[in-house]
DNA sequence: GTACGTGCAAAGGCTTTGCAAATGC
DNA sequence: GCATTTGCAAAGCCTTTGCACGTAC
C-alpha cells in the first residue's frame, strides 16, 4: 500500500516540507475542508500559509492524487484518492460523513448513462440521512 | 397542474411583480443560474435587480417551491420543484444537463441508507458523461 | 544561478446584507 | 400609514493570484 507522499513523488511532484505536511494530513483520513487541513498542518509547522495549502491541494488534485468534494455547505472537502471508490452519506443532524460502496449502484449508473447515449466518466452521489433510533 | 405562482400564493407568499417574473422564468424549465434568471426577467422588466432575484429564489426555496442545485462549477442552478423527482446527467463536453429518473436507484439508495442505520431524507446524484458516437 | 515554492495582501466570483427609498395592501 | 420589498453598493466567504522573497538543486 503506497502513501500519498509516495504516489506524489512517483507522479514527479516536488515534495517540499509543506507539501508533505498537507499530504500527511490527508492520509489521516476524513473529509477535511481547507481550513481544517491548514490548522492540522500548522500545528506541525506554524509557518505554513493557507495559500500554500490551497496550492498543494490543487496540485495534488490535478495529478489525480486527491479528490475535491462539495457537500453543499459552500466549502470544498478533500480526501486522499488512493482508497477504493466510495460514495457518501451525510448525517443531516451532525454533519458526520459516512463512506459506503455499492457495486450495484455503480453498475446501475453506468447502465443509465448508457441508455441515455452517454459513456459514464464520473459521478457524484450523496445521501442525506437521519439516524434511526 | 398548478403553476409555481399558484403554489407560491397558496404558501402565503406575497407575489409582487418581480417575484412573479422570477417564478415565470423558472416555469420555463431548465437549470438556469442566477444570472440567467436575472437576464430573462430583466428582458421583461429591466428594472429588476439581481439582488431581488437572489432574494426571490431563496424565498421560494425556503417555501419548498424550488430547488437549488450545485453542479460543481461554483454557481448555483435553480429549478421548479413541482416536477417529479429526477436526477441529472451532465454532458462533460457541453455542460448540457439531462434529466432522468430511476426508481431502481431510488430504492437502492433507500436500502443502503437503511443498512447503515439511517432514514434517507434526501439525496443528490449527478452523472457526468461523454456522448457516445 | 535558475526555476520553483511560499507568504502576504489584494483581487475575484458568487452571494448576502444594511440602508434608504419605493411599493403593496 | 405601516410593513414589506427593492435597488444600490458594500461586505462576506471561499478561493485564486501577483509579486517579491526564499529555497531547492
């Protein structure tokens, strides 16, 4: 299992201290927004600016190493793209994000796109739910 | 079949001339962004400001009459909520938005949420595709 | 030494908002 | 008349960017 850092180096990116920090934060998992990534990185190197975090995230995204998500609250969330593909369920009460996978849904989506005359290149699926008591 | 205007009145909203214009534009269908709604409304009454369009759309949304969509390009798109529920396929080459419905996917989503211990309250599904030749 | 990375502050894009004037009922 | 709506411009929020300075190799 390769780390984000290893994949970034394999992609030919120059991995400076700051970029390493951002990569390590993302490896911590979750779906942090930019500010959260910045705070976590700044805990280890207070010198890192938020502009650098933005630039690093965009750089990683262009290289296909991380994924940008929009959950509808106006700011982007980021996650390591190394993991298997998954979708998200957002707890409407707490904002908690739960990951899940469903080969069935993936296949159904592909078939729907096809029936409309399209080749599926990407998709976005978010469920919003309320925890059952 | 009720119009957006009729539903807005039924909801107790004061439907001024400007709000009527915004409602009529949305009834024209499609997935217009705010600027597009404003342009269309201003064609009929050049006096309407974009602030009023924003306020009308948010008002309608709070009343559950229209839906706000985010397709990842940074601006919101709006549509009349009267129609049957549907999802969207976005043509990655042209940005064209195609609506579709799939009871199978709806049901699958409900079951997935349930298996995670959640009651599904909403969802968002967008497919991104490339037209097949 | 040259290209690249970074901090800072300014600017950009979309959206909201404070305020005074206009409008609806 | 009085509350609500509206236009305008300013401000807010997230994100990007210009520029000068630092750093990597």
